[in-house]
C-alpha cells in the first residue's frame, strides 16, 4: 500500500514494483501533485510522475470520508507493506498511524517517509528537496567548490531518501521472514542526507579532540571539475599512485626532476590537492578531448567525456547493457530508464506504464470484496 507522493516515497515503491511487487498507489481525488509538475503526453501524466510510478495500480480514496477509510482498512489487511509520506500528525488524524494499521495487520511493515524524524524538535516541519539540501550541508559544500551557494542540479535528497526507504523496508521484510514480526520503520530526508554528506565530510571532526574540520578537502578543491582541453572538456581522476605515475611518466616526465618527491604518494598529493589539480588543469589544455580520452584509456586512468542527460539515451554502453526499456502505454511508446541492477535468478524489469488517476479503483475494490467473500 503506497500512500506516498512527489518523489521520495514513489521512487522507493517504483524500485519495489520493478522487482515484482504489486504496488497499490492510494491517491486523493486530485491525485499526486507530481502528476502535474513537468511535461507529459496528457494532463496528470508528467514525465517525472510516469517514471517513478510505473507499474503501479492507482486507487482513488477520499480518506476524509468513512467510506474511503473503510476501503483502506480492508486493503491494509491484505498488504505486506504500508508506506506513506504524510506528516505524522496528518496520518494520525486520519486514523492510520502505525498502531492503527498494526491493529488491523500485526505482521505489516509500516514505513514512514518524513522530512524530519519525529524524535527531534523539527518533527512535523514541511520539507522538500531544496530545503534539505541547504540544511544538510550540500549547499555549503557547493559554495566551497564553486564560490556560489547553490543546490546541485538533481533532487538528490529525494532520491537518496527513496533509496534509503527501499533498503530499510527490505531489511524489515527480511526480519519478518525470519521471525514473523512486523514493525514500524522511519526514514527522514534530513537525517538521511546528513548521514550521506558525513560519509566523507565528517573527516577530522569525528575524533576527540577534533583533528581538523569536517570537510574532506579533495571534493571541494576549486579545480575539482571537468578540465578544459583544446576543444572541450574531459573528466579524469589521476588519483592513486599507479595512475599518477602513469600520467607523469607518459605526459610530464619533467615533473619528476622539477618537483622531486613532492607529489610521489597519495598522502603527499592529498595535502596539496589544490596545487595538484592546478598543474593537471594547465596540462590538459595541451591536447584535444579525443586525444586525452584515447591516452587515458591506454593508461587505464579513469576518464570520461561530458554527457548531457539527453545523450544518456544514446550512450553505447547503457544501450548494450539494456538500460532502457520501451513500454507501450495508452499514450504511445515510452522509453524508460530501466533497472540498474542485475540478478542471475530474479532480474527486475520496468513493471509497466504508470496508471491514470484512479484507473484501478473499481478492480482493486472488487478484488477486496472477492477476498472477503472467500473467507
């Protein structure tokens, strides 16, 4: 049972649908707001919505009414997972907090997708991706990197939150498989993104006493960006000792005498990362992008061209591995970015087209009546 909206929760349940789950998306009469936020082939079928709600079934229930609440209770009794993205007070007011749902189905895994945990002073505050990027340190790190306080160009908090909700729900289901016990799970964007940012940006602040600031210097070095070449840009990371030696020996052997041992090891380079990036930046202006990519491939140094999201649809590697799946929908063929993981026995697939608002209401409620009659 999917009572989520916009991206964080729907992305979580989209992954489940692609891996075979029967996801019933419960929508209010006006539908999920994401239906209307970007271009689409029909009203209420925006590209963002269609992508993160593919393969789900849509049932419209007005949970303010007794009829809508009764229908949801019946569906809860048949469900393995109940996941929502309402604020805690709102879901409790409707009568579907964890205790209410567990009273109907004790074995259910109940996942809350929040902006902020209920356990802290920010509980029940509204939150969107931009707000969480700012509060979790993303915007501050962007300022260190670029000189401007910005958001990154993707809804990273929503998507990392959705991925976290997926693995948290799966862990709870695995526990239930072992013990039969359901439980409540809470995933909040703020805590998730704070944890995500502090993977590397805890750094010196983790220790007692602190050994330095939290920032990991390499990721905020001003020259850490795609390097200009003679005719464009190239992304390359000349990072470990093997890569550095290959680059110097084949491109700048004069550096061995000029700089001696100053850049000889990763530890030494990490202490003067800005200087190192600056030297590489000057050097990469000497050849074309194609020339550098050919050389880096030969030397086994990680490098890539700069691609736009549009270009990903034509990327030879992505197409060779079957990244995209074209699905026939009521609005014509739709080419979806597919399942990014591979399983030898249980592969996933794009589960199907996204549902029109309320398209499955009659069928789902009829199925519920049939199950009740069988009892």
